């Protein structure tokens, strides 16, 4: 579940997959017209993925300008539009008191776009996938004694303070970065 309204690659991957599965189910029950509608709607969403979830002016890795964002807020007039719509800003709730909570959508990434590959919506060797993965690795990857780990997304409270205030091996206040 997202804490922000908008377009998320991982959510849209699940929606597309769900529509295709639903189309197969209703087709098996002789509802061909509904199946076609569901498939066409899935295709329509798939056809807008990059418009809705990709920045062409990335700021996280200078050599990569085009990559998936964690979430793009809705524009004014779209469903779930909010007061700050049209600003391309994302509010992060889980920040320490007194710290920045508003970020440009293009500056917040996660690895959720990989769900597009997992659900068969995009190919793993798609150049946009490779570029987005390079950004995620540069921004979210942490080398740990146990091996590499990745933050859920950048800008989180656990990224910005030494103690997450939650758990690591059941110990409150242990480091919660990855």
C-alpha cells in the first residue's frame, strides 16, 4: 500500500497483471466482451506507464536522466488529485521531526519498477530497466557484513538517522537502514 496518491510502477504492474488474469477468468465463463474490455484496459495502462512513472530529468545519478520514479503524484484534474498536485512533489510522512518532508518526485526512487519485469509487463533487458536499476543501486544499495542490502526508498527516516527506533534482532533502537 502506498502512502502517497499517484502513479507507482509496482502498483500499476499488479493492476495490469490482475486485469489480464481477470480477462482469462471471464473468458473461461464465456464473457468474451468483458474479457476484451479488460485486456484493452490493461493495454491502455501499459501504454501510459512511462508517461506516468518515468522522469526524463533525473537528478540522482548525473549520467542517467531517464529512470523510473517511486511514485508520481497525480496532476490537477486527475483522480486522487490533491492541493499540491501539479508540483511533482512527494510528501514523505516517515521523517524525523524538523527535517525536510517535501521532495521532488524525480528524486525519490525504489526498486518497485522491477515488478514490471516480474509480472511480464517489461523485459529485464529493457534499457530503461537497466538505467533505473543503476540509479537504485547507486542510491539505495548498502554494503553490509552479510552482503548487499537495499533501502526501501531514499529519504526515509531509517536512512537519515542511526537508530530506526524499531527492531533488529528484536532490539529496539538498533540500526534500521536496510
